[in-house]
């Protein structure tokens, strides 16, 4: 359908001499008109050089989100999909989706007729599969990606055209040497955009197109893996090389792997909130084994490695918790970190990654919480993981002179987070330490101090002590000689031995003490009535509840406090 351009308006703007307005109008007109002309060319038989030039033009024009109108209709998107080799056709085209005027169906780079295709995938309608023009495919893929990124209508049309089916068909060819890095990468980038922007496409890829298996195979092929044992991976041709000695992944491998990890994250984000059947669990465990290999691999450069590991950790957090045992499955080898007879290389790598993010201190909610949550849940469900983490984070307590939040150990850093301004950050840090203490209130207070622990304990109704209902082994909490000697003198609020302070009530009579207590109650009452503070009290259920005016009244009329004022009133006034 030809565009309707208001030429009189453009001429009028030029005649007024307003250069900026005229320039904007001309640019918009020129770009959109050029887009119309190029699309008309793409529906004809073209020489390869002309075809590539037209697609390059579409790619450049599609970068401007204000000039996308020619490209977001069904006809234009179908044309680009054919040149990208991902077109899908149906036996019946709904009336509201009839091709627009000027569309020539079936004319791609090779003149293949779409009408001859039944109801499934059109075989690559642009270049023939035996010798595809991959430059053409890449330019078309880039154009579609630009359109999806900038325009919601384009996203709707792409979903309606079932482009995810076309790209999934080519993703199945993960071991086919025909396709170069750029085709593979932009297939993945298009899949990522579709799953990020369209919930329906996300569900379709995960369920109908078996996305976990499809993308797991793609990641396997990208990393060049082999499987020497069940759920145990190695780099093909380097099976006997320890993980730390493996050569870094190439830049192209890392780029494609990260796109796959992002797509998998999109289609698995709700996995932990639902039950998975036996077949799904097997797929997730296989994926978990591949992710363990990602965690132990390095990319070309420290920054790229950290980004790669970050995407890996994000995805591991989406896996069903029982499937995380694959992190512990590899046999203990020379150079491995062993604990209780289990290979802890992956868990140790997660711990180091978490501490690195913690030390950086930048955007902790986005950067730290995925790894911290993953370690928390792994420790909760796997005994060996919890014991290993506790040996690293909460070793036997020796320092009883410094507060738990003071110092440079990992325990000190995490305790400091328990009073962080961001509620999610402080809750996550407290939960991690609480799990390492086997959800024992007394042990939790021992390592963090009651003041730091109060937030989590109040939220769980455990301020009176006790224990949560977690299932943990009954191992003893070993105490060091230093802790045993100082235990009786430790202030439970701060968690350290403090110097003895003079007793402020020393020398007071009982009457003076009662008078001071009563004065304090009245001060709290006044602050409460003026809404300066909200007094709370500990309920029988272990949770804090509001101290009502009736409660305050009971306190102020307590017979124990109804005493005559003491004789030496001078000292009381000074107080």
C-alpha cells in the first residue's frame, strides 16, 4: 500500500524558511518513500548485488524508529522473513491478514512459490540450501531484529507470522557446517528478542518447540562438548585436560553461548515456581551439566568471562532445585576442591563469583542477588553444599573482640549487608547466613549478633528463639576454645565481648529506679500519641505487634509505679 505523504505541508514548511522543520519533514519523507521503493524491488527478481544492496538499505532505514511504517505490515515482514530463510506459511490465510496490494507471494531470492507449501515450514525461500547466500540471510535477519526492537506492531506481526518456527527449524541444524557464525548469531538474537518481547512466543518455544532440548543442543554444539560419563561434560579432544588448563573460548563461541543463555533464561524463569515431570527434570539436569561446564570455562578476557558467568548464574537460578545436584556430580580429580568426598569446584566458583560482586558494591540487587540466592537454595537442599559453604563463610568463631560486621572476612561483609538500605539485599544476605546456621536462632545470633539478626527473626516470628522447620542433619556446632572462654561475657545484641560499663542506676534507691522507669514510660507515651514513634511489643506468637493506647494505659496505671516522689528530687531533675 502506497504511503500518503502531505507534500503541500512539506512545501509550506520549506517556504516559511524554518530549516529544522523542513529538514525533519524531508528526512522523514525521503526515508519512508525510499523504504517503499526498496520493498517494491525486493518483490522482484534481482541480481545478487542489487538484492544485497536493497537489504542493506532496509537494515539502515530500520534503525530509525520513526521511519518504520513501510516495514511493519504483514507483506513487508513476510518478504524479509523469506530472505532470512525463516518464512512460515499456512494453508489458509485469515481474511484480515490478506497480503496488501503490491505483494507478490512466493518471490524471494530464488523465486520459490509459497502457495505450493502446505501448512508447515517453507524451505528457505531465499537462497537454495545447497549454496545459500549467507550475506543476504544476515542482512534480512538484522533488519527484522531492528524492527522488533523498535516497534510493537512489528512484534505482533512477527508473532502472527510464526517466525519462531522458522528460526527454530534452522537452530536444529546446530551441527551443520553450512551456516557461518553471523547467521547462527542473528538467528539467536532474533529468538532472544521474540522471547523477551512476546510472552506467547516464549511459551510456544518452551513447550511446542521443545526449547530446553533445542537450545541445550545448540549450547552443547557451540561449546564443542563431549560426554565422557552420564551428566559429565568435557571439551571434545581435550577430555584429559583439567578445567583450569582449558584454552579460553573464542569470542564467537562466547557471543553465541551468551545469546543461548539469555534465551533459556527467558523460557525458564517460572520453572522454580511449578513442578516438573520426570522427562522435564532429565532435560534440566542435562542442561545443568552444560551450565556447570560454562561456569568452569573462561572467555577471551576477564570482563567477557565475568559476563559469561553472570548469564550462567542467572540461568542456574531458574533450574528446579533438585536438579542442582549435577553441580556436584563430576568425579574428584587431581587439582579439584574436595569436601566430604564431593567435587566442590563449581560451588567454590559460585562463591568466588558472589564475593567478587559483593566487593564491587555496584547495583547489588541486580548483580549480587542471583548468585547469593542460588547459593542459599543450593545450601538449603544439599547437605554437602551447605557444609562446604559454612566452612568458608562461617568457620569456627574465634574473634570475639570485634563486632560481626567489622572486618574483611566474607562473614563480616555479609553481616554488613544485613542492615543494607535495600530490603531485598538485606533479606537475601540474612537468609543465606540463616540457612548456613541450619535455621537455628541461637547459632544465627552467635554469628551475627541479635541486633543484626532481629529483622529476619521478627519477620519469621522467632524473636523468642526456637528454630524454623527446615530439615537439617543434627551435627554439632563446634565451639573454639576462645569462644567458650568468652561466651559468658559476650553481649548478645552486638555479638562481642564489651568493656564493662558503669551501672547508671548504681547508688539509686528502689523508689528512684521506679520513678525513672515511670518517667520513661510517660515519655514513650507522649512520643506515641504525637506519632513520632510507634511502640511495639513482642506477642505470644514471637512476632512484634503494635503497642496500643490501652497497653500504654495499663503500664502507666501499674500499681508498682504508683509511688510517692523520692525525697532527693534534685538528682532526679538533673537526670
